[in-house]
C-alpha cells in the first residue's frame, strides 16, 4: 500500500523559511513523479511543484524563485524548501503521486505565515 507522510510545517514569520518533507513507502520511489499541492481555507487545492523520476522540476508561477523541490531516492523522500514566505503561502501542504493509475495523497502539513 502506497503511503505518503508530510512533515515540516509550522508557524513562521513573513520572510522566513521552512523545509517540508514527504516520505513515501509501498512503492518504487525512484520511478515516480512526486508533486506538492496546497489548499488554503475556502480555496481549491492548487499545484505548487513537481519533480519527475529523472529530476526534472516544474513550479507554479506563485512560488517560482522562492520554493525549491528536490528528492533523495535513498531516503524515499521529496523535499520542498520554502523561502521568502508570505501570508498568501498559509495553507495545508500535501504531496501526491500516481502509481499504476491510482492517485495517492498524504495527510498534509500546515504552514502558517504570520505578518
């Protein structure tokens, strides 16, 4: 059974940084694309970033230049380094993957940015 577990969220002041982690199990981690999404209260879940099996990355315009996604296949973990955080980054952050046509989500980690 594929399982994704996010961690690293918390309360941070505007301009600060956080590093989120997504630990995966139950899958051949190195073979799959992993993505990060976020959902703010009252808003739809939105795409943030992804990293493919070969390390290619893609970012939403809202985080480009501030967030960096990376992966450590030895640790079955994807990271999201979030810098220059602002109040609009306040949301629950989720990681996601698709294995054999089935989509999996983690339980999420909350990021709250205080101004």
